[in-house]
C-alpha cells in the first residue's frame, strides 16, 4: 500500500518549541471518491502564526489539536481528481498542513497560474504573507506619500512586502532586522530607505537617525523593545498595525511600556488577522501578483528539504534564522 | 485700583501635585479697549488634563508655562464689552484659566443659553467633558445595541455621560468607580446596568460577573490594572477609546500588560483629544444639551468655594475625592 508522510503535534511547548513537540508519521494514501481531489504538495509554508496555535489559549483560532496534522498552507499539484473543477496537473494552493499529500472536496483549494509567478510565491508574496502585508499597510496604516513607515522583521515574508508596498506609495520605508546581512539585503535588494540592525545594540539611537521626521506608521511583527522604541518616535495620529508578536510567542508576558504615548500622540493600535477579510484578497492579490510578475516585488526564500526537516526549520524561523520566506520543499 | 485673583503655576510637580506648585496672585482689573470683552468668571472647571500640562513633556499640547495663569475652562458673565458681539449680562464660556476675571477679543468666547441648562453644565455634560464622552463613545467605540460598554471613573464628569449615552443606544453599560457610594449613584441615579467598586479588591471577578457576554467597548479614563482587567475580557473586534490615564499622571510608567490580547482579539485602541475634532462639536453638544434639558442626562457636581480652594480641590480630584464634575465657584 502506498503511504505518505505527515507531522502531527505530539505535545504542547513548555516555553521554547522543541523537536519533541512534533511526530513524523507514515499514513496510507487515501482513495479518491466522487467530488474529491488528491494533491501532492510541493511546498509547505512555515509561518509564525503556527506558534500561537500550538498553545491551548483563547485566541482568534482554535488551538491546534494534539495528534492531528499541524496546520499549514501548501502549494502542490493535483494527482487525481473526481471533481470536475480540477484535473491532474493543476497547480493548487490549499491548507493541507504539514503533509506530503492531501485530500479535498475542493473547498479552500485554489488553482494558481505559474506562467509568470513561481508556485512557491503563492505561499509568500502572492499568498497569505503578502496579503497580511497588504492589509496592514493599506487598511490600517494607510500611509500618505512622504510619511515614514517602519516595519520589524523586515527581511521576512511579510515585512519585505510591507516596505516595498510603502515605497511604491511614496513613503520612506525603514526596516528593522537582525544582523548586517539581512539589513544590507533589505536596503540594497528590496529598496528600503534604511534598515536597523536591532542586534547591534543601538536600537533607539539608530531608529532616531533613520526616522528624522518621526514615524507615522508601524507594521509590528515582533513586539517587545522594538515596539516600544517605535512608539516613542510616533508622530501625532500615527497608526500601528499589530500583526505579530513573535517576541512573546514562547509565553513571556508581552507588555507595551509607553501606553501614555498612545494617548498623548493620539495613536491608533489595531490587531488584525488577514483571513478575516476575504473580501479584500482579490484586490490585494492582484496588486501583489502584478508586482511579482513585473519584477517589482522582490523576495527571498529559505527552503528546507523534506518534511522531516520542518520542525527544525520552524524552530529556526522563530529564532530569526531564516532569511526571507521559510518554506519546506516536500517532493 | 480694582483687583482680581488668579492662580499661576509656581513649580512643576515632583511626583504628586502639591499645593506649593501653585501661587495665588492679585492683579489689576484691566481696562477694556475697542473689540474687547471683560468677563467675570462664575465657575472654573477642574479637569484631569491639567495634570499632564503641568509636566514639561512632549504631548499634544504645549506644557503649562511657569508663572502663567493655570489653563482652564470657565463659565461667567460679561461685565463690560466694547465688542459688538457681546453685551453686559451675556453668559459665556471660555478658557480664562484659574482666574476670577478674563479679558478677551471674543475669540474662543461662546455665548450660552441658560434658560433650560444651568451655566455650570456648560463646563460639564454640555461642555468639554460631555463632548469627550460623546466623541469617544460615538466615534471610536461606536457601539451597536446589545453590546457591552465599560467605562472607568464612571461617576465622573466624562464617565457618567459615557454610560448614559451608551444606555440611550441600547447597550449594556457597566461602570467602574471607587467606593460603594459612587457605585450606588452610578447604578441608581445614572441608570448604568452595573458598577464595580475597584476598591473592593475583586476587580477581575466582579468585572467578569458584570460582563457575562464579554466587553465590546472600553472608555478608559484611568489605565493601570483597570485597563488590563478590561482588556482581558474583550470580545473580538473590541474598541478601546483611550481618553485618560489618570493612574499614571504622577509620572509612573504606564504599561499595558496584555498586549498579546490586542492581537489575538483583533482589538483597536485609539487615543484621542476631543478639542481636535471641532467639526463634531455642534452635533455632539446638540444631543447632550437636549438630553440635559429633558432631564435624560443626569450629572452631579462637586463645588469648591472660592479660587483659593482650587489647588486642594484639584489635588483631591486626582485622587478621586470628587463626586461628579469638579468645579470651583468663583464669585
């Protein structure tokens, strides 16, 4: 009998995520009945939101169930179809999780065109991370030309898109990233105006130098001292799109230390989850897809090889070891 | 030569405000030249924002200057006018500060009708505090009927209006106040659905009991543990209008301890200053004035007698000793 591999959540993390929290399993390839589609996944997307799902806490989504396949976005190819909307060879993106194959009734499965856009990009700049950037920037920060937008985790899948979209709107884009290599990439390849290496130890001074006119919008992926430093430089009526708080994903309390500034500078802070705004995805993905196809939206990928490498790649991503969008190449 | 009294800022507070920070002065009554109006102030409004002005920090308004008359709203009567828009006997509200009299060219001076609305109410429910409540509730929280709105400092000039406006919109209104007497007033006289005595020591449990369906909107006047307790009970897409942080006015750092909830519950937090939205004042004041005239918007006043009593009354208000709108009766 044919089998494929999948990874389930074996236990919830106590503090840091450990490889022991995951278990690799071999399961039979299911047979396809009327209306169903069988997909071979080529890429698995690893994203920070998965960390929060591993906790059993009140949040926007139900916790990842123990002993169930880890949640995750996938891009692959239809290998068998008894659904008239799909045929073998179709390239599709879906949410099959940390698994080499997936069976679907077609709901949530989307055909994509790989003529001008590589399949993997549908998990990055032209997928959920890109839409996350697009939504937070255009719907919450809504910057005017000439304003300054700061984004943390600037070399990552979301942050890299935020800055490039801000530049396309005539803003000053300033990134924050870890290490000189990432910062050089953010400025030289992605075209940000500046990028601050938070590991260099001069966060406040470097941020001040990079934002001489203050900050009008913050796209926050990290939290902690980076957010505090940004808030301290906000101009009146600044907007903070709260997308992620990766600094607190291991359970540390996350505090905002300069709450008073929210009042004195009349700031708006808004948390959001891009999947709750499906009505905007066609508009956002159209812009993102056109920019990628035209070479105007650049991205980089970190690709781990094989499903068994996923836990280590995921743990590394949470520590900032990836460079650009973190993927797992499955087959 | 005729004189009147005024109070100037003598020094900036080190921690708590002290009577030494103020100085009472006697100054000559000015003569009135063409275009000017001389006003005798009957009431001085004491408001929490004054505390922040006493600090020399970056904020939405310039700091109160040392040795200058303390800023403040006043309600009084024209005693001499060489301005065609005003005549002696006109009731007016203005910003003459902590002073028994004031000279104006008419800018910022507004005639008010005291036929159905008492003069002092123009410093409270039908003035800046009322508009603050109206703006935060209608423009930021924007509650739907059936939603739960929580307001801290609920018996105060702003909080009392917030809850009554929320009730008028079909919401569940829950107040937070200090002591059983204030709480009884908030429920029995103002008509809130419930009011929690934060001094009783069971803030979290009491708040949970009073908000069985969670919290959709918070009008925050206090900050600190009260805000944290509210955030912990917010429903998805909840809105927090950040109006004041009286808990941090003496310079303690103000932190928001559950920042993660802003993200997981997709909350919006917005600081605001009502004076920056003059275009909405006519609409808001019309509603507030009609409600007061109809007896549908109730309020209470704490009135200190004489300008010399202002510093003590102000310090008491910062500690929550007032009950309702804090005023000073001047003449």
